[in-house]
C-alpha cells in the first residue's frame, strides 16, 4: 500500500502552520499528503487578524472525496474551528491511526476553537483518537488542572487518557526548563522524550509540524514510540535551522532532514 496521509486543519497563508506545514512535513518524510481545509485564516508571523470557519458539510465532503479515491494510512487533525466540524469528524469511521492535535490558540495568541467546539473535541473526538498531542495550555484545559511541571504533566496525561484516546503525548515546550521534555502515556506506561531547549523566536507552527511528523511516520508503519522519537528529532532540527523569515515568530525549516527516512523509489 502506498504511503499516504491526510491532514484536516486550517490554512495559514504564511506557510508556517496549518495544512501548509503539514503537507511540507509529509513530503519531507516521503509520504504523499492530502488535505481537507476546515478554516481559512488571515495571518503572518506577526498577527492573526481574521479566521473564517468553513461549513461542516463541506469539510466532511472533502474528507469523503479523499477516502474514496486516495485512502490515507494515517490522519491528523489540527485547527477545527467549530463544534459542528468536530461533531462531523466524530461520525466518520477512520480505518487508520488518527492523531488529534487539539489546536485551541494560534502562536500569536488568537483563539482558533470556540468553547463549544473545545467541549465537543473533548467529548466526541478524543475518544476516537489513536494519539492526542496537547501542549501544556491545551493539556491544562482538557485535564481541568494547572500544568507547570513534569509531575503535573503525568497527572494531566492520566486525566486526558480517561477521556478515551489510545495514547496521550503531553508536549512540554512551555516548561520552565533547560530541556524540552515530552511525556507519552501509552499502554499504561509513561515514556519521556528529552532534548535540549533551543532558544529561538522562530517557532511558528511547531505543534503542527510535530503532529504531522508523527502522522507521517505512522503512515510509514513505524511504532508509536518510534514515531514520536523521530518526530521530536525532526522538529528540534527544524527549529535549530529555521530560515529566519518574517518579523515575528517565523516558520521552521521544513527542509530539515527527516530521521530514518530515505527518498522512496515509489510511494
């Protein structure tokens, strides 16, 4: 079967986040990427000034068109925008790993998920997920607690796991620490993924890129822990070698070498 993946997310015209970042990441891992757009933003590295959510039926029809012709081997969700879109996704049968990146706020601090949609994501979509990938603020929202250290991350992961996803990766990029520590809870066991913290203002789309890399590696048939390790390595290098574009939080380097991946002879 060919290596294909689907992203269901919003559009970022500056190219650093959303479906643009996802498709670049899929490509770098040798995976053919497809995309269903959920919302359109007006943003760049400095600001997000407008956010137009698409009709839920239109989003669903995009996904159905992809599944009937180019079925993916893994799917990820990013910014979903509305409770109606979340509900529509929860009724779709995904016959492959589903990675849910519960995007609630943009890098610039603008809300991308209304409160009703956040509740729908927690109650309807997370139980369908193979992996949920919240950052610290998202983990705090989903778990109903403050998350400030590794101990809090463990408790939050347990609480989020009770909502139904197969596994939970709490991303510790916002920790006050010299290390970037991510915590995976899978099959009842914790595993830490550690790396040096890279000081950079060019981190726009980090969460999108991370979840897209995990999705791509799952589409390639990697085990979950290996997919997380490879994705974390890729994101660290993409931040370290960021091209320095834009006047604010610029994009990562999506040309960074993908670990373990050689260009395929065929998909």
